[in-house]
C-alpha cells in the first residue's frame, strides 16, 4: 500500500464534528451551477432521435430533410463515430449512435444541433430512418435459449452477456446435511427482484465546446469524469490531452450517471463539427431510457442450517436481465455472488450467475450494485430458517457472525466489523423483544443485515496507476486549496475531503476550498462509484495533508526552537503541546512555512492493497475491497388484510461506517438509502414488458408490442413523497478500520440493502405470508393472504 | 426539456368574448384555466389544441358563496382553485366531503393552480395515451392518439379512457349542477351527472363554445351523508386508480337507510352511478356495509386502461365502498 | 386574435414548411410583452405564448435557481411562488403571469441574510445534491408564512409533510428536510 493511513484516536478537532456541507449554501440559494444552468455564447441545442423498435436493423438513415430545416445547424449519425465503447473495457458493445442495429426502444440513431431546443426537437421528425424490424427478445430466459435471434451478432455466447460460476467448499454435502442432520433444515426458495431505476431529480445534461486551440471541453452531469474522459477520447478519436471534462454540480446520480451516455458524444461531436458550443439535455423519458438501473434478478437459493442455526451451505443460481448492452454487467454478474459471503460465515458456498442480453434499456449499477438483489434473497432465506428453527431471527444472525479480521469463504479479508454492534443497536432502539411480543395481527417486525464494499480493489481498466489522488496547496492567506478528481454528486465527498485536510492542517472547514472533478485542474480519481470516495480519495488527502503538515510544523518548530513533535496544528492555531500557552495563528504558521520552504504544495495518492485482501482464483479480485461496511435494519410494518396495503411505520437502521467523518452526512446517506430501499420493496418498478405492455400484476398482457417501458415519467414511476416515507432512525456505529482514513468506511450504499428484506420479513411477522417476488404490491399481498386462508381451510378440513 | 409547440394565446376580458373566441376557434381552441392538466397534455402532444383561451382575466369566475335565498346552497366560481375550496370555511362547514376530496387531489402546487371546473373537465386518461411521442409511435397509436385501434378493448371503436378527476364522483353524489354559458343556447345548467358521456375522445357533453362558469351544490339535508374515498399508489401527486363517492340518505335516527347512491370513478369516460334504493329500509350496519361493498365491486367494471391491474382496482372499489359505509357508522 | 397556427401531427411529419415565421418553428410564434413582479422587481420580457414560466425564468431571465426535473408537474423541482403560493412553474403558462407576483429561490434571502429556512437546511444537512432544494424551500416558506399569518403556535410533522408532498427528493428520505422546517419555524424572525 503506497498511501499512509491514519487510525488516530479521538478527540478530533474537525473529524466527527457537527458540520454541514461546504457547498450547501450555494445549493440553497440557487447559485450552484448544474450543467443545464450553464449557457455559452452562440450555444446550440442538440436532440437525439431514438428508435421506436425494440430490435431492428437500420437499413438507411437520411438526414437531408432535417439538415435543410431553417435553424438546424448540423446533423450527426453513427457512422461518424463508429467505434464501440463500454465502461468496462472488455465489453465494448455500445456505439454513440447506432450504425447497424437498434437494440431497444429508445436506442439512439441520429442527432441534430439547432439554434434552439424547440427547433432541434422538431427537426428529429424530418430524419428518415428505414428499419427492418427483427423479433424482439424481452424475456431473459427466452433470450438465453434463443440461438436464432442474436442481439449482438458478434457475441460468441449467443445472447449470454456474462456467465460466472464459482464454488467454495463441499457445497453438495453441506447442503445435504440440511436434510439429514437431526434438527437441521434445507430451505429452497425462488426469488424475483424487479428492475428499478435511479430517478435522480436532475436529468442528464452535457455541454461541449471545441475551442480554436483544438481543446474539447465537456461539462457533464456525470459521476465518473475520468471514465468519461477516456471514452470520449476513444470514440472521438482524440488524444486525452485535447479533452477536458468538467463535472459541474450534479443533482443526484445513485449510479445512473456512472458511465458515458449518447448525449456526451453527440454534444462533443456536434461541437467539433459546428465550432459552436452544443448542449444536450435529456427529457425525463430519456433518463428512464438511458436507465443503467438495477438488474431484474431471477434467483433460486438453497440454504442449509444446522439445528443451532449455523449456516452450513448456500447455493444460488441467478439469471440477470441485462438489457441491450453490457454496461457494468461483467462486474454486476460477479457482484451478484461475490458480495454475499459477509456478514455471515458460510460453511460452503457456490453461485452460478448468468447475465443475458434482452431488447430493453440496459441495466447497470444502482446504489448497492449487484448485491441488493441477492441480499434480499439470503436475508429472507435466513428468516425462513429462523422460523423453522423457532429461533429469534436476530439470534440466528448472531450465531453466524463472521467477526473482525476474518476471511470470508470466497477469500475476502474483512478488517473491522461492527455488524454485531449494528444488530445490538437496532434490537435496542426498536425495542425488538418487547415490541415484537405485543404486536397485534397485521403488525410485524422484521430484521435483516448486510455488508458493502468501500470501493473495489481494482480499477475498471487494468492499471497500476493510482486510483485516487489529491493535491493540496497552502499559502500566506491561511487558506487551503484542495484539488481532487473525486466526484461530489450530492453525497458530500468535497466536504469529507475538506474535513480530512482541515483536521491535519489545523484550519477550520470553511478555510478549505475544494476544486473537484475537472480533468484539467485536478489529479485523476476514478469517480463516485462502488462507495469508494471516502476511503480512497480520503487516504490520498491524508497523504497530501500529512506532507504539508510536516512542513508547517517544522517551520513553526524552527521558529520556536523546539522539536516539531511538540507542535500541533488545530483550531486555526499552531500550538506547543508541552506549553499550550504558546501558540500563533495558523496563518502565521503558513507564512513561516512558505518562507522556509517556498511555495507550498503537495500531492497524495491512493492505491488499494494488492495482497491479503482476496482469494487467488479467477474473478477473486472482483468485489474485494480494502474495507467493508456493515448494516442492520429493523422494520415495523402494518399490513391491511382487506386492501393488501403495506405501511412501513418505522425503520431503525444501524450502519457501521468505521468512523463518521461528518456524522450529519453519514446520517443523510443512511436515511436516503433506507428511503430508496423501501421504495424498491413496495412501489418502484422500471417495467418493460416481455410481450405486450402489461400492468403491475396483470396475468395476460396484450400480445402486440414488446419492449415498451410502461412508465417513463415521475408520475408513472412512483417515487415516494413525504407522505409515503417511513420514520427513519439512523444509528451510526463506528468500528474504525485500519485501512480507512481515520478509520472511515463507506456509508452511501450499504444501508440500502437490509431495508428491503427487513420489510418483507416484517410482512411475514405481521400476517404470515412470504412475498418472494418483488415489488410487494397490494394484489400480491391479497393473493398470498387468499392462498394462506385456503391452505388453512384445507388444513382445518 | 419537453416543450409546448407554438400555440396561440388570448386573454379575453369578458365571458362573452371568451365564449365567442372558443366558438370561433372550434376544435382547435382550448380553455386555459389552471392549466395543470392541459399543459402536460400539450407537452406530450396528446392534446392537439392550437389556441388557448385563457380565463385568467375574466371577472366573476372566482369565489365561493352561500346562496342568500336558499340556505345551504353553495356556489363555487369555475376558476376557484382547489386550494381555496379546501380551505374555505363555507365549504368546510357545509360540504366537508368536498373539502376533504379536494384537499387530497394531486399536490399542493397543483391545488394552488388547478380550478374546480378544470378538474371536472379533466381530459380522460389511459396508459396508452398519457405517454411520450416515442412510446405512442412505437405502439402504433390508438383511437385517441393518431391511430385507429383501441388497445384496452381490442376491436372497439369507442375510446374507453378513464375520467380520473376526483371531484366528479363527490359532486354527483352531492347532486351538484354546473352553470354553463355560450354555445347555441347561450346558457344552461346541467347536473354534474349529465356532464359526461361514454366517449373517451369527447367525454363531456359541453358543446363548442360552452364554458362552465360555476358549480352549484344544493344543501344536503341533515339526514344525508356523503363521503369520498380513492386509491392511488402514493398519498400525493397521483391520479386515483379507482374512487368511490357514497351518499347515504338516512332516517332521522340515522340508523336505517332511505336511499342513496354510489358513484364509482376512474373506470371509463363517465363515472358509474349506482342507485342504492334496493337497500331502502335496511339497518345501516356492518352487514349492509359488506353488501354495498359487494355491489360496488360488481359494478366497478375496471378496464385495463389505467396503469394498474384492473382486477385489483375492482376489488379495491368494493373495499373502499364498504369502508365508506363503516366511516358513516363511526361518525354518526 | 392570433392567427391560427397550422401543422401536421408531430408523429406524421409532412414536408418541411417553406417560409417559417420566426426563426424556424413550424407554427408562427406569438410573442407578447409580459409584465410582472419578480422577487420584488418589476420585469418586462417578451414571452412566447407557448412558453411556461419555468422557461422564462431559466432561459430568458437566466434565473437558473429554479430547476427542471420532470417536464410536467410530477416532481416539484420547479416550484416557485405565484402571488405567494407555491406552484409548479412548468405548468404555468408565462402569459398567465401577467400582472402577478413571482418569487423564486433567488428572492428568498431577507435583507441580504439567508432566510431562516436556508440556514436550517444548511445546518441540518437537508440538502444533499440540492436539486430539489429550491423548490422545497419555496413550498416550505409558503407553509411557514401561512402558519404565521394564522397565528399558529406549534407545528406538526404531518402538516409539513403535507405541504411538501409535491416536492420529490431522491437523496434525503425527507427526514432532515422535515427537521429543518421545524427548526426554521422555531427560529422565528
């Protein structure tokens, strides 16, 4: 490991303080500029023509009529940018604009730049595209079996996008023990996790400008400026040094802005062609079509537990509905199995996951990438086990604790582990024991746990280059400037990095200016995905700050003629530890240092540990992380047995984030995660019907149109309002990890996972029904209650 | 962003000028009241209107008053916003069911903008129509959108898009009437129940150039009781997926039924009115509630027009009707 | 009366128009002078008849604090106050603002100082990405002002939730937003 890490002990000066986000005031006054808020002189507006067919061959594209329209400045088609790309370099199967085939309703085929958005909109109708419509495959199992209709004709594995099979230990015999051992159980379950999408309130937007020096600047609502930079270079065939990517304020992302999209290439290409700035703003429908949301998973799990509730074996077989393109699918397929082996100890484990191409908007990473779906399945499996064993479900989870400094069955090294403390916290806060005993029928409590990664151990492309970097400058103003490629998408990474710098350099938070996510100004960071910013950019910030801190202390020590060891920087002062009455303002200390060492700047970087963190097998690195977070939730749920309505009254969510550098931000991540999880459990559905446009719960959808997205607005895709959101108690657990900055681990994605199974388990506790197929809609609840009543009736008879 | 295509706009300053303009514009004209239903439809291109006649400058269309001669009769100006109605002391005192209905429509922002007449004239909705151009193009259109096929009732030549407004069922249950000006007659009043027909493409009985100026709700006898219940996925913003208004006409002791009606909304282009006279003389009890619930379920012939499982919506109508009766019992 | 625009269905484009009226639209654009009060100042702008208040604010007056999230009244990000009441500016036709009063997030500060809601949202961490925040603030401010006018003493979480139920937030789970509104209420100016 190249970056030093600090596991200092409290008390801290800034870390853990009650501070707000650095950039909040700008966002609260309407000053912060999001991408669509930026206007450049002579700016043009681009719109993209999209396919009305789920699967078709493009026979011809004629843009003549559109180009001739007054107000239209230029037109672009795919043949101008034919190179394929993909955020994962091994699976480059997308084009900026389709050249030969369209693969889902909404695939991009051409674009127009015009003097205003209305003209561009209108011009799309004048692009003539002739298609040969092909059969559309919208059901993953059907697509997997079909060898005649190929969505990607050059794919060697038919319509299979990725297959992963891994096994650890003697799985079959351990599973069989669940049948044979006295008091043991073997539980088989089929689970369906539906597709959901990010639905950040800010639609995607990109603005490109190609200046007279030949520099292409792209402002984009992205969470991965670096990957966008790379792919722009590839597709536009420009060297990276001639491209600058700037991420303005981003209005939420959740994984939905974590790869390049057609609009960035289109704006850039049209800017190059026209020599004028070009903006492209998605409509809300286009955001839904761009998607890259949570994959629908169809999962079969088998779990064996012994009479004491120990997990003997877990076996999972999963089909992932990938949609039209690979996106992060290779990683998703690994994550679907690799992230399940904590926080519980498994006696044996195997998974077999198959990602399939279908003619639907491509799926990708959404908050809790690839692991929210299997987490739902395993936590319900464990709940079933607890009931079969007549065990308290929290007790069953305690029996299987993996513990700190342990190794999972798939070879991942776990450092700090606050999962037991999370269980304790939710048990106590929810008053689990007494409340559960007193609940009337219709009301129930459910529990679930989970784990998540603090960034992935390896970059998306093979490299030994640093994964995160920070540059810090100090000067006589007493100000600290911090430059980072890290991407603040609302989660607060700028604030987190400022906290780290302020803690080390003895300034207050407000004294730190963070300049982030501009590839010309900032050192490379891989971006905001896999919950990596706090740990990785944080460690880079520590490295940079320590170097500068050392210089400042040395200069002050020389001034006082003492050892630097007795100089401390805190609270806008340099102070003698051995004589606290001796201090100078931090600004004076910076002046001393600038005088002694010249202009003050330092860089820090971070690379993940390469040994002792994962198993030594093919794929063993994917899903491994320097440090793991842990969560446990208890849900209090009410079921209306007449209507099937499920009301979540309260979620207690405990999350071990190692160290809360900014507790308010950590709470915000926990609360937002719980909200999003509950919404996925109960209402949201990115619903593309295999055959016909079907309805939620409808058994026989119409037969005639495939691949249509049922709801592409924030009306038809219901995200919860204030009135639909449960009370949420966010409980921060701090079990510092030696690999995290000040012990910090992730907080942004982990706390989503348990919300879903906790709700579903609480429904069982309330009324005795298992809903294994998400989302939990009222008609499914009623059907299950009807089936339960019929079962009881036949039992009684 | 989604834009409205260029459109003509005028702002007449008298009701006559407005009706004249509408008459002249014919099928191209649209009444712009609050605009919260019209603007999304214009943006999506599902409404093909090309000229707007704004009522914003018209005098006398806003306000709520109790009739000086007929105590208990309330008149609400057509352009009165839903928010004003929900918070109006007269409405709260005399028409609590209407106040409660209106308070739960859409969102606070929409209630501040949307008007009572606009809600009554809400365009019909269908999962095949209230969609983007791309979606409708992929679908191949439908009766209400540049096509000739109905996807809800395959083979039908009648559009069955659903009237999704909240106020119609409760106003029908309250026996409300609308005052209309313009058109060939120059003016008329009609029962809200007669405002709708079964054609989803032209679902109101208003003729070209006619404009609603007011809604009048007669005094409800103390023995009569009205309530409205709806189901939608969220507790705000959404349109109802099924809705039920219930009127119970009771005896003085309020323990048995003399008559009443159920009005079921969000089915097709027209609310379904179910007379409850067959229950005349019955005690108002849990058994009656269950029976009225069953009647509601039978009569709520839901179609796959709104974006939710019709079978569930139908079952839900029954539960909501039953609970409406139980709510009366709890409150009497 | 303006000329009646004519056009083919957007889904079945006919031949391109021969002589566009203004710039390039397929239908003539009717533009009128719009006079209204914006954040306490008189404004006069040329407003196309088919533009919404949101378009005028963002793209004509460059007041980009008001956000656009859903295109059609589903999310509340574009909430502004019209005559003191929160409305979705994407659903208000610009010309209907004639002679009326509009307040946006840019007009929320009082006497150069942040509004108490801006302070409490900041302190509580109620803004994460901040994209829904301007609209959320405009709804919340209307609630507090209405309550003070009524002389209310206390504040209930449910009434805040109801007042904000037309403003979707994807980051916070609303928890800190509700707390921030309570804080602002208690910190009466």
